[in-house]
């Protein structure tokens, strides 16, 4: 597997994909807080359920 940082990719779409993934994760956490649901994330190669912290924001 390639060990180079994705931000250094020659393809501009690929290089900016990490920013989009981070933005989507942040939005998913916001939705989880507002709906009082858990997130499913991968930690140490295993899927775990995580209760996001923060106060729900009115929509």
C-alpha cells in the first residue's frame, strides 16, 4: 500500500478528498448529537459505538 500522504497526490480531487472526509465526519457527529444516537467508528481495527459529546443544536 502507498504510504504517501493523500494531500500530496497529483490528482486535485484525491488531494482534497481528506478535507471532505473530515467535513463529513464532523457533520455526522453533529447529527448524532442532535438525534441522540451513537456513531460507529473504527478504532484499532475494530468497529465501536461512540456516544458523541456536545450539546444538541436546534435546527
